[in-house]
C-alpha cells in the first residue's frame, strides 16, 4: 500500500519540479527585458478600431545601448482564424534578451475579416513601429518582419507588396528584411484553384470567392527584384502545400536575384517550426541575429 502511495505521488512531484524549472528559466529570460503591453497601433477614433486585436506588445532589452537597436516585428499564425500575440511572448523575450527590440502583434481574424484586411492591419502595425519605435530605443531604419504559418505569409506580403505599403503611407524601403518560418499562403491563387486536399473549402472564408483577391494577397505574385533580403525556413515534415509553395517562392526569388537563404530543417513538423523558437540557441535565432545586425549582449 505504501508503494502505491509513493508511486502515485511521483507524477505530482515531477510536475511540480518541471513547473519550478520552467518558472526559474522564465525569470532568467524575462529579467534582461521589459514588456510594454497592449499598445494600440490603430487610433481609437478609427471606425474599424478593434480594442482586442489592434494591439501589440514591445519587448525591450533592459541593458542600455549607445545606439538604437534593430527591430523585429513578429506576426503570429493560426490558419487566419485564430491566434494572438499573447501566445508568442517567448519570441519577444528571446529576441530582447539577444539585443533586439521585438514587436509582437495581434490582428483581426476570419470570419470577421478577410486576408486583405489582415494585411492592412499588419501594415498599420508596421506604420506604428516606423513612427514610434525610436521612443523605445528601436531603430526605425532597421525594421525586419517575421512570421510563422499564416503570419509568415503576411510578413512576406509586407516585404513584397509595394502597393500595400503605399496604401498606408509607408516608405518604400521600410522593411529591411524578412524571416519566414514555415510560411503559409505564399501562393493561394494556385492553391485555391486546385483544391487538392480535403477541407480546402474552409479557406474560402478568409480568402473569399474572388480569384483576383487570391492572387493579390499571394506574395509569390508580388515579388520584384527590389525586394529586401530574406531568411526562409521550412520543416522537412511540414504540410505538402507549404513545402511546395515555399520551394516555388524560393525559385522566384532566385530568378529575380533577390538575396535570400532557404533551408529545410530535418525532422521538423509545422508546429515544431514555431515551438523551437522557445529555445534561444536554435538555428533560426542564430542566423537571425547577424541578419538583423544585433550586437551580442
């Protein structure tokens, strides 16, 4: 009987131990940075203002620096109908610990809004960063965009679609580079034309029925030789549609001479491509830091 009692206590003890280790680790990570939370990037007076979605968090390194720091704006994924900046605090903390001012945003989602409106939200967040990030010691001349999954596709739009930037009065060279982590939606025109996979009709909710819209929000069709450099990553075990569209996007960048690096990470599935960002020493961070020009802390 005593043995059984001890046996059932082991999982609870292990759980408490894991939680303690996690909390100690997070305290160590959070200490070198401070978070400025729930900053509206759309004016409350705007008719479409959404108090829950038009907000961002800024993660600022605590250590003083003589010069302004590079900025990474991170856009979350979630199938264009879910997700929040609040789930990706670890990206902000890890980047800030390594000398980057990180901005993690929320944006409006389907079915309330379709992808063109989401792209507008991301551009408006970028405009806020360009105008205000110097107040938090970020360099408005060194803004990079980053995203995973649907957020990767939206980040790619900010890096390729000049019409989107013009619409929101953003300078032509405002985005200095993009980091695309298992990006989705790079060519939704081709994807929705084919409808190859079960359940593909779900994407008609965020993308609508108009094929001209599918093309307009597909970064593949917006690429020009003037696009900024990019780091692009996919998992070897990600979804076939992401693997094929990213390969196609890579080929298009290469044809036009856009500077970029494209890597397939062995063994990684789609979700694992973002959860790996919990670990400070993973490959993406190691390559991101020199890419954005972060100084070692």
